C-alpha cells in the first residue's frame, strides 16, 4: 500500500477477517488502511479488518472496520479472529482479553477446538417504528457466551 508492505493474517470465522498488527493503535490510520484492505482482490466480497496492538501475551487492544459499516465499537467474530491469528503466530496466550472500544471480550481457543467468547452485552439501540405499533428493543442477556468454529480449509 503506497509502497508499504503489510503483513496480515486472513481468518475465516464464517465471515472473512483480516488481522493487522500495529505498533500504536491510537495513531494508526485505521480508516484509510482498512478501506484499502477491504477492497483488496483477495477479499472479493470484502472483509472485516482488525487492527491489533499487543499489550501483553494475554491482552490486546483492537479496532475493527466491518465491511459495509465502517468502524464499530465491538466485533465478536473479529475478536475471535484476532485470538486465532495470534495463537497461530505464537504471539498470544489463552485466554486472551481483547479490549475494544465497546468493552473487553475474553476469547479462549486451542487448535482443534471451538472458539469460546465471553463478555458483556448491553442495549445499544431502542426505538419505535411508526406504523408498527410497538417498540423495538434489541438486547441480549449478559453475560454472552458464544462458540465460533473457525472455517476450515482456507
């Protein structure tokens, strides 16, 4: 990109992810670089791009650009992709705490096993749709426990 070579890890979590290690998450041009990666020919349908700063072997900071959305406060499959990529590279221990703008998720994974994600869930939106006659509220009961199986083969 502009003469710069990026080393990335492509991870499938049922949706495509691209994990990029950075030295300083706060100063890195996440939006600019993420937009280029999302349009790369290796991701014909786009990809979620995770920018990750190692804090310790058991904690990272992450910002995510989701395809079709832009930067989000949190991305569970992105946190899982990060944990799997860092484990495969030998850079992280498990469980791994992934610090996102929306909170911290704990990800546990061992090769050959499902990925286990644990973390809080909060209401991020409630509203009323005119003509529907009832309010809409999207809430998940905390804590959320999820199992994500890494896609095999690619």
